[in-house]
């Protein structure tokens, strides 16, 4: 339900190529770092969003979604489930087209709110696993 193939395909191939990755830092040991690299290899522009606003994979970082001065297509969420709902709400507020909650990030109420606002959403999945499957 939270990761149906049609929605996954739509987000990865039709929703746009600018992905804000919330929780992405320069820490190479974190999953977000590796996933961002995969997304870049598949032609996505990654935008690091982290309180430290670090440059990651050559892309300037921002402290929050609202600080990003251009349109974001997809918001990819690498924060704890208890914080993810507020990130989803921010994604709606900035006009993103889709929200992607990473593996282990689950907030059913946020999923319902985000979908009700008209955004596509995937939850408890990883785009770095799904994008090669598009073949």
C-alpha cells in the first residue's frame, strides 16, 4: 500500500529530477550519503537538507526545506519516524510533488495527510533499491 509499483515508478521517472534529501550530511557512513550518490548516478539533482547545511556530493546544502531557493520535486526523508511527519508537512508547504520515506521511516498519519494534499508518497522503501529496477 505504501509503496505500490505504479507510485514508485511515477516518482522515480515522472515527478521530476530535483530531490531534497532531508538528513543528508557529509558523513559517508550514513545511508543517506550512499543513496544520494545512487540518485546522482541516475541523473537526479540532490539537495542536502541538514541543520549543518553541508555541501555533499558537490551540491550545496540547506538547513531546512524552506531555505531552498528553487523548486523541489521530491522530498526524500532520512529522519526518525517521530520527526518525519513534520517534514512531510513542510514538503506540502513548499509545493513538492512527492514525498519518499526511507526504509524504516513510517508515519501512517503523515502518509494520509500528504496524499490528501495531492502529493504522491512512498513509505518504508529506498529509491536506491527501486531505481535500478526501472530498467
